[in-house]
C-alpha cells in the first residue's frame, strides 16, 4: 500500500473525530512524525506528541503530496500504520467516555430538578399550613373578643336597666311623697306618711351599687402560638422518612452466596441512606432468643443492594430502614429471600447410557432439600467444542433422570438445582456417548472375594482364600456365587456388550433381575440367565443356564471375547464368539422387568467388561 | 441345459417347483426341487443347497421340512436334489436301503458298476450349481450347503473339500465319521473300494483334521433320542474333538427328546436358515 493511501484512508477518519472534540489527551506512544510542509503551502497532518497539547488535526487537502526524502527516514510504512491505530483507538475510547459522562450529567441534572421541584412543593405546603393555622388562630381570637364585648355590653346594659328601674322607682316614690306632702287631708297624710317616710328612709339607706357590673378592660390572654412555632421550626426540619417498601425477590437475581435486594420509597421522602438488615431463617429456631441468628446490616445509598457472603440454598429475612437528618424511618415489612442452591455433583460411576437414552444420577450438593432439578444437555460439536444447550429438562423431582437421546452422538450433560431463588450454577458436565450400551459395575453387589480394577471394568477373583470372618457381606452382596451386577439397563430395545476372558477362567456371564437371590448361583434360579464356562483338564464345557437347566451343547473353539446381546422387545438374550462372529446360543425369555448384566468367576481369574460398543451387524437378526 | 418343470406350487409367497433334467455327471434324468422366494421375482438371491438323507428323494424335504417360510423371509433360493441317480438299472442298486438307490453318499464312485453313474459329489458341487445359476436369478457367489444324516455328511464334506465355495454350512444329525460307522463302511467299500485311504477324502472328521481355508462356522443339531446316534452310526463326538483341536468353530446342539425324523428337522430348520442367512445376506 502506498504511503499516500495510508494517509488518505486512515488519517481521514482520525481527522473527523478530531473535529468533534478538542480535549487534551494524554501523550501517545507514537514517535514524533513531523511532516515538513511543502513549499507550496499546503498543510499536512501534524502530530504533536509527547506533549500535553491537544492533538489537533487539520484535514488533509485534496491529495497528499508525496513524501520528501527527509520523511523517508522518519516514516517507516509499517510503523506509521501501526502507530496510528492505537491513537485512533484511544481517541475512540475517549469519545465514548465523554458521551457516557454527558449522559450521566443529564441524568444528574434531571434528578436535581426533580428534587428541587419536590423541595419547592414541600416548602409551599409547609408555609401554607402555617398560614392556615395563623389565620385560624386569628379567627378564634377575634370571635373570642367579640363575644367578650358582647357579654360585657349585655351586663352593662342590664345594669343600666336596673339603674333606670331604680331611678324610676325613686322617682315614683318621691312623687308619691310629694303628693302626700301636698295632700290637704291631714288625716290621710298622717295615715300614709309614716310608711312613706319609712320607705324613703329605707330607700335612702339603700346602698346604691355604683360599681360597674363588668370591668372596662378586656382580658387578653396570651395567644398560644406554640404549635405555629413548631410548624415554623419544622419548615426547616425535614421529616423523618416513612417506612420503605421492600420488593419481593426477583427471579434470577440471586446467586449461591448473594442476594440482590430492591426496595422503594413510599412517598417523597428525603433520605440520606438506607440500612438493610438481614438474618438467616433457621429451620429449628430455638425457644430462647439468646441463640437467635445474628442480624447483619449494610448501609447503602441506593435503593438496591447485593448482599454477599451468604450460605447457599438458605432462606434470609430482610428488612430496610431509611434515615435522614431527622431520624430513622420505621422498618419495612420483612421479606423472605432465598439464595440459590449449590450446584449438584453428578455421580459419574452411577450413570449409564444406551443408544437411545442415558440415566444420570447425581448428589444434591445441598444439605437442605431443593425444589427441583434442571438437567441441561448439549450435543458436542463436530470439533468437540461445547455448543449451546440444546435441551433442558425442568422440574426433575429426584436426583436422577432418564433422558431420551439420539443414537451415535456425544452429549455434555449437566444439572442445576433449583429453588425459589432460582437455579444454581451448572454442575460439572458428564460426557455421554450414545454409541452402544454403557454401564458401570455395582460395587456394592460384589461378593467380598471380588476386587475391581480402578477403571471399574475388570473384576478379579484372587487366589488367596479369605477367611469367612474377613468377608464383609452387606445386604446387597452376593454371598455364595462370586458375582457382581452391572448397573440396571432401564431402556427397551437392543443392548450389546462384550466380556473378555482367558483360556482357563471359569465364569458365568448374562443378565439377572435386580432382586436375584444373592445367596444363589447365577443361572440356578428363575431370575437370572447366563452362559457358563467350566474348565476340565481335557476340555471346555459350556452351559447356558436358567432355572438350573441348560441345553446340551458343544463348542469347539473357546470364546475369549463373548458378545452378549439383549433384546427386551423380542425377549432374547444371545451369546456370540465376538472374534469369530459366531452365534453360540439364544435364550428366549419374556423379561418381566428391566435386568442387570451379571458376571461371576467360578475359579480364581479375571474378567473384563467392554461396553459402549455399537452392536455388530451379525448380532442383529 | 434343458430343464423341464415337473410341478409348481405357490408356497409362502413364492414358488415351490420341481424340475427334471438330463444329468451329464450321473448320465440319467434327475429331478431336483427349487424354492423361489418372492424376492427372486425382482432380484438375485443367494442359494441354499439341501442334501437329503438315506431313502429320500427331492420330495421329502419340500413337503416335510418346513423351510419355505424362513427361506421366503430371508430371500433365499433353496435347491434340494435327489439322493442318488435313478433308473440306471445297475445290478444291486435296490437291494438295500442304505446302499445304491437313495444312498449315493455324495461321493464320486471309483468302483464298478457304480463309477459311471454314482458321481453325486461332482453333481452336487459342479453340475447342479452351474445349472441353477444359468436358469434361475441367483447370485453365483453366494452359496451355502446343509443336509440331514447322509446329506449332513454330504454337506460337511462339500464344505471341507471346497474351502471358500460355501458361505455357510450346517447339518442335522450328520454322519460325521463314515469310515468308522457301519453305514459309511458299507457305502465306501462299495463305491470307493477297499483302500481306506481313498475313503479319507470323503470323511468329514478326517477332512476337518487337515482343513485349511477360510474360517467356517458349523451349526449341527442332533436329536438326543436319535436311534442312529445310539447305534453309533453318526459319531459326532469324533468330529467335535477334531474340530476342537483344529480350532474349527462348531456349535453342536444335542436336542433332548428329538429323534432322527423330519419332525426333528422341522423343529430347528428356522435356526439353520437364520444361520445361513447371516452369511448369505451379509
């Protein structure tokens, strides 16, 4: 690429960005590339590097002039290219940051406006309240005064009336006295004068109450404005918040050791910070409070919080209070949250598979029960890398699951434990190949004299005789026949596996029901079918045993690799010499339930099970 | 070669036919039975050769053995020739039932007056296959052989003497070691002369001892209540020990309660045809 093209192409991009911002940048690591302007006066790109000056990009004009000889030293094509790119990336990064920042500022601006608006409202209301109260008081007082005035006037008026009456009465009396004085009739005068004189005397003795009935002063009690005062004061005081509302647990917000809790404010309270309290809910809460689980609290400014360091699959009680300068709100309602369970652990040795299905068993991974399990499977890609989950089986109630699969594929299968908090992390995956039938041997059924190889597919019957006392018989172990069962084959259809033996091993191989008698020999009862090899000094003998009976057969070539083909649908169990592809015998049996492969050694020796093999064509009729 | 159809009956979805022709090996008219399965109408089928025992003709097998259903299911042509040349007017041929007519023993006789006509070995291994392949929709590379009693002996020796020619072999109550039993000794001395070394070429037990060729997989059913077994005519133990020693795969089944008859053959014919089908249809 020509140097011109480099400049023409890439640098144009940088120049666009340069126009948008004029911000000081940190020095780039680019070497100084200083382009000498051509005598024609056209401007070049100029990079001021290793300085704090802002990088300014003048757009390149029409075509870039060819570099001068001097520049050849300075510019190395590759360097040039390589150095532009980090600078450009840096710039792009800065642009993004600035945009983010601008966005934040906007948000903050809006929030401030909101808050301000709320404060304003608040204040208005407050003052309105105060004014209202004052005018109320005024009214009260005014009416009080009015009434007082009224009552005083009334009493004065009354007094006035009384005085008037008294006056009238005296007047009348005086007039009567005068009348009598003027009366000519002396006799009548003497009759009436004495009572009149008495009356006048009495009247004169009467004290006239000249005091005013009421005082002229109005009582002016002190106005009780304390509550107005408090109101005024409280304008300056922000009220304590009311209790927040804690939200119920959101699905998929919890992890094994953390909970994401959200709450909201009930009203337009001002809150400085929240305090979130939490404590585990124990199954068995003791009677005395001294052993109550410890409460923890977290102080947060936001209306959400992620509480960490919790136990998996555990229930927690949470509540939150809001605090501002005035005080602390009452606690919110208590909410119950649950952490997600720990992931289960798939029990590798207890998983089996066949072309159409797999049986997966796992351990819960949690001491307390969980609600259910989810099994996830994905087919491995052709490259062997894990592809996305192709199927999920939810609401599995127990720690095992029989999954339908397709033949001849490979799958990764994992399990999650689920409770109301959500699903756990995925367990470690197990790889299942749906080629052939695959099963492990059940160690807990093995006769004590049998030992197993590490991979679990070879059994040995040692030479030394174990004393009976040293043998640890369990409920499930074979006690006479030195035998072991394979894991159950719980899927209909055809299954095939092979057993490798040597020339002299006396063995029994076949299938048996789960409840086959542990104190009986394989093939000697109605719950097992097997091929038996007996070695005599002169030859090999073979029996195909069920219920103690065998057909009479001779086989001339001793099979060292025996193919066992089980067909539930047809009710057949066939044996083959796998090396020769020779059919040996077929049992026709109507299986009442699923069976286990069974193996035993009748003399010291070893036997290896090979499974996960596709059934050869000759075994399929 | 000209074939004349003698009879044809629809059977098991196919056709059970009987043909007659002039045999060049046996120098007489010979009949043989052919079962054509439904598949033969549209494609080539492998061929299963059945050799019958003493006193039998081509009829016994097709009427008593119950082979047609299994043959139809597996798409196999079954050819069942007669057990000896007929109408050759050889003196003594009808004297006993276990020598001469109906008792060809599947050898090429070297002794007079038998050597002209009694060439059942060549008939079965050469002439008949050529005839069948040119007249019927066969796959010439897929042949197998089986038989009962003397025919079992015949099947075994044809397979052992022609490594790779027959894709499968089986037998019902075969005469395993004719050199050691009355039947065989009578027949061989008559057809092959007194030199016992000449007999070895037609004794399955001896042939097994020196067999080298592609691996065989021999299925033999034997009735436990077979009178001829107890009469030491069949001698399967001899064959088994040689095969054990020489590692020739054999599965030998002793069937309790069964005798030497076609009832016995009928009971296990399906197993044998399945055994043959496994190799013919592979």
